[in-house]
């Protein structure tokens, strides 16, 4: 098979709405390496969009899935339950940073987790409104498109969207939005759009993923918690991209002095298999009536088995510590490159959730063009990078946390060359 031949078949067989970034087709993968159908080798710094914190085909994840395959692949948990679902919920309940006893429900995708968090919040508060933030990404279903604070390409041509959704500003120092200004935008929503006693929840990513790896300041999270408590509003934290050791802690929420009421998670939870979850305060999670939560494939036993293995690997291989170690080295490389690359406007990092933002040095405007050039240079040298950001001018680095040191250093050299030559 040839990549060009497969690309022609793709264009004939699949719709253009499924955008594809790479012109090559995967044949196999191992840890942080991809091989295409022509035998070309690529260092994977995309990891399936933050899904592979434990790498491609981690042996312990593979063994857990193979063992489950010998038992059963599906019963539908709501019909015939199984112990592994319960024990995984117990493990997450012990680790999730919420106040008091916690409960967890499993689903299949990140969007599904976010939708169910909204359902749970509305059931608990008996209120309709949800406030979220510009630049946030929460999924591609109708509810999660409405929640997402970015129009192109996610919302174009798909409206109208569900109502009672409002967008506030997310703190972003580079773009002139302070925590104070972001909080004022919430007050404007309360004045112009919806009374606070009609708001069920405020939903945000502690580190925006698609939005550009913008990190919520601690004082902003504290102010949100105070605001929510004063009006009986729930605080939902979307950790779909930031969870499971990426930021140097199991959950990015652990960096803050406040605790959310609900947390959504997916992506690296199951090491490449589709699994998501909502965890939260037990009394909140119990608000929906029996049958109100679930799904045919929700908590699939193969994915549940993989997730148990992922949690084991994170602990046994000290991946939180390794995320900090790798992220520190990457930031050092980016800071050195900044002296020679005037396009670098900002470097943001929390553990191994690292991003670099590019602006035109003459105009100060976001430079998606230079971002694409960096991607293309890196890929030509065998390194796969992802862009993000509201203006498409951010490179995010999502390498597996299990990447070998020698390969990581090689990737850092490619990044340096791509930025400075």
C-alpha cells in the first residue's frame, strides 16, 4: 500500500467534514513511535490528541485487555454489571479531588461525559443555565458544541444550538484578559443574560486544551468557587485533556486550593480505548433517578480493564514525576529557542502540558502561518506536532509520558531546529 493511494480512496469513501491532518497512514505503533504503511518512522508528539499518556500499546494495558477478551467483551453494565466497573469507580473516587465522599459513572467519549455532567448538574440544582468560557472545547455533540467557545471549525453550519448556555471570558494574560476582567464578564452575564439563581453550573477546563493550553490562575479558581458557593452554583471542571498525569498530577485540579463539584475525564483514562467518566460529590452524582444515566457501551469491560492498567502504570512508573521532568526539559529548549525565534510570544507549561504561541514580530498578530511552517519542518524531520488555539497559532506537545529519554532528546533537537532554522 502507498499513502497516496490510500488518500485517494479516503477522498472517495469518507466525507470532507472528517478533516485529516496527516497525509500518511498508520501501520503500527509502539510507545512514542508510529510507522506508516510505507515503513516511515515518526516520533508521535500528538498521542491521538492526548489519549496515550502511557504510550502506544503499553504491555500492561495490552495484557489487561487480552485477559478481559478471554472472559467477555460486553454485557451492558446497566443490564448485567461486573466487578471491574465497580472497582475502577472505587479507585477514581479515592483519587478525585472533590470534597467529601465521591461517586463515579462511566461513559464512552469526552463529549458524553460533559453532557452527563450537565444533566447531573441540572438534576441536582433544578436550574437550566450553564456558563462556560471562550476558547474552551468540550465536544462535537449539540450540547457540547454549544458549550464550546470556538466557532471554526466546530459550529459552522450546525445551529441552532441548545439554549441556556452562556460564555464568559477565560483569563489570558497574553491577550489582555486578567482574572479580574474574566470575573467581570461573569457579572455581565448575570446582569444581561441570566440570573445567578437560574445557573446550574459553571464549567471550565483548568488548562484549556484546544484553546491553547491556557492555565487558569489559582486566584481565578478561588473566585469561581466563592461565586458558585454564594449562589448555589456547581463548579464543573473538564479534565478530559488535562487528566491522568499529563500536568504532573493525576488531575490538574489538584494544583488548586479549591475543589470542584464534578470532574469530567476521558482521553488517557484507558490508554487508547474509548472510556470516559464523570466523578463528583456523592450527593450531586445521586441526583438523577435510576435509568437517567448510562449508555449501551458506557463502561465497556475492555476499556475498563485498560483503565485499571493505566492507573497501575501511572503509579508504578511514576508518570506524574516524569511529566514534570520531561516538561521542564522541553520548556528549557523552548526558552533557548525564544532568543533566536522572534515569533515566540509565549511559552506555557504545567507539567508536560506544554505549548508555545506564535505572533508575527512585526505586527504582534497571531501567526497561524508560522505555526504551520514549524509543524511542516518538524514532520519533515520525523516529528508529529499538533496545533491549537483560537487563532491556530499555538503548538501543543502531547508526547507519551513513557517516551524513552534518547528519543525525547532527539525530538527536542528537531523542535529546536524547526524553531530556529
